[in-house]
């Protein structure tokens, strides 16, 4: 899977997971609230029965007081009576918090029901009935939410995974087709390029007129551009990076060689080059480093203006390649290393050059910083 | 300190004597149980302050509609006469009445 495909896949999956989680959490909240309501109703119904019973007992005690003065008690519940001035008359409650304005409330490990009396037996207006809270009821609700929530999440996640795959399939097919096309093209252009290059090299330029020599130079530029494209395509489609060909070499020499390779390209656009290079030994595959330099330099030429300038400096392990070209829009800077991404309609190309640069940089742990200003130029700062 | 306790005790004795004269004597004469009357009033007026205030105004302006007495009592003793006792003294009598028959602190 390509990085762009992975990105789309991850984005889709993230949005999907957020959506699924929101739905599951919402359903869980609704289920929790309705369960709590149901549990409260159960408590209320039970405690209303206890309250009726307790009222009967209090009424009886009121009528037989002071012959009988023992406050009625029950093993199943605790109770308390308060007068209309919120003064306690008698209490067997265990919970300390008393709320007169609630019908049912939970205090610590107890559920408390409040009944307002119309006749003030024993002077009581408020009757409190207290029972131990049944923790198993709410635990069951939490357990159900955890089990079914997790189950729903897993099922929907699997479903989302396949949906995401289906979602990116057309994109994947298009990219696969493009890859196949590039692979086939790469294979087909190898031989003609080699023939053109070898024949150009064999030409005796001394016998040619200045006009024809200029024409041959143009053919040379074109064939080198083609050769460069071929190498890029070969790298993208056919090669795997490995350290088997790593060796130590002077980066300065390689840069000079590659700049020389593009000499005619620069000449054709009247681009002035300025090199300030110091010796710097690196370890790596020289061919890969050549791809790395070639792609940045060729971009600096391609997107430069006629009569522009390219400055290349290498000092203390920092390579700076700067051009005076069209520059890149700030919002596109982060995207320039993405494969098949192109931001100029005027210049050709597959949009793979800088993705190659990125791949090689990641492989050799090279840091690249891009600074660019529209219509002023672009600066690549490469650090080892 | 001893004098203070002595004076308080003396005041209580005097106040109780007033209560006996002002309330108990008449209720005994009319054969009306003070506790039963208290329980009837408690059933209607509930809390201490509410009870005392209601009873005070009832004593000053007794009406059959606001009375907690039985129908038989009302038939027998209508029209009800206002109690001719000084307000301060009546309030003290009611306080003693409440303390004597209150429920709070007397349940087990």
C-alpha cells in the first residue's frame, strides 16, 4: 500500500472510528439513563410500600402514645420522621445527608425515599425510608455497557476496516495501473535511450558546423533528461534499497560530477551556477546519492527562470541547494514529497522525483528542510 | 452559681404554678385531657413554632373552625371565650405545655 493510500485509509478509519465511538457512547448514555430510571422506579415502588406500612405504624403510635412510645422499626429498612420545620423527631437512618426536596436520592451506600405526610402523626411532616443500595443492579448496567459496547465496537471496526478497503480500492486500482504503465514504459525506453546516448558519444563533432553542433547538444540534453527519467522510474518501480552497495566517498566530488552532468541543461536556460563545496565523506550507495542529488538539482533547473541562478554549498555536513525559480506555495510545501504530486502545470514529469529524494533521505537518516517563497525561489537544506 | 440555679428553679416552679392555674384547672373542670388535646393539635400544626403560634392565636381568638376539640365539646361550650391572660404569660404557659407533652426526645 502506498503512503497516500495509507493516509486515505487511516483518515477514513479515524473518521469512522470517531463516528462509531460517538454512536456507541450515545447509545450507552441512553441505555444507562433508562436503566437508572428503571432502577429508581424499582426502589420507589419498594420504598413506597415500606412508607405506607411505616405511616400505619406511626399513626397507631400517635393514637396510643404515651402508653406505647417505642418508635416502629423494621429489619428491611431504616426510617426517620421530621417535622415541618425540618427538625428531627426520631431517626434510625444510617446516611447522614438529608434532602427534603427530593423524592428519592442516594446517599453513600443507601437509597433514601422521602414521603410528605398530609396528617402530622407524632408531629411529623416528612417520613424518610432508607434501604441499602443494591450495587448489583447498577453493576449489571455497567457490565452490559462494557460487554455490548466493546462487542459493537469490534464488529463495527471490522466492518469499517473492510469498508475502508472498499473505499480506497478504486484509488488503489488507479495507482496500480499507473505503476504497471510506468514499469512497462521503463522497460521499453531503456534500449532506445542507450542507443541514442552511445551514438551521440560516437559522433565526431569536429566535422559538424556550429549550427549542427548546437542541434546535437540539444539532442544530448534531451537524451540525458530521458536517461534521468528512466533512472527515476527504474528506482521507483524496480529497485529495493539495500546497504549492500554502501561505500565511503567524497560528497563534494559527487555533487561536482552531477552538476557537470546537468551542465548543458543549465546552459540551455542560461542558468548561472555557484558552487561553494567543502570535502565531506559520506557512507552510502553512490548511485542512490546520485539519484538524490540529481532530483533536487534537476528540479532547481526545471523550475528556474531563464537567466536564473543555482547556488550549491556544502559545509560541515550541511548541503544547501538554492534556486531562483518559481517557488512553491507555502500550503504545498509539506506535500511536495508525496508521490505523483505535482504543483506546476507548465512543467512535465510524473511527480516522483522528490518522493525518491524522501525515500533515500529516510533510508540514510538525512534531514531535509524546504524553504520556499512564491516567485523568488526554493532552498533545500540537507543535513547529515 | 448556686443562686443562679436556685433562681431558675424558682422561676420554673412559679411558671408551672401559672400553667396549672391557667390551663390545667380549667381543663380538669371541663374533663378535657390535655395530652389528647396536644396530640390533636400536633396532628394539625406539626412543628414546635407552628404549634405554639397556632395555639396562641387560638387562645386569643377561639373559633370552631380552627379548633381541634371534638364536636361534642364544641356543642357544649359554644360560644368559645378568649382566654383572658396576659400575652407573655400565655406564651410561657404554651411553652410549658409543649415541653410537657412534646414527642421529640420521648420516643425510644
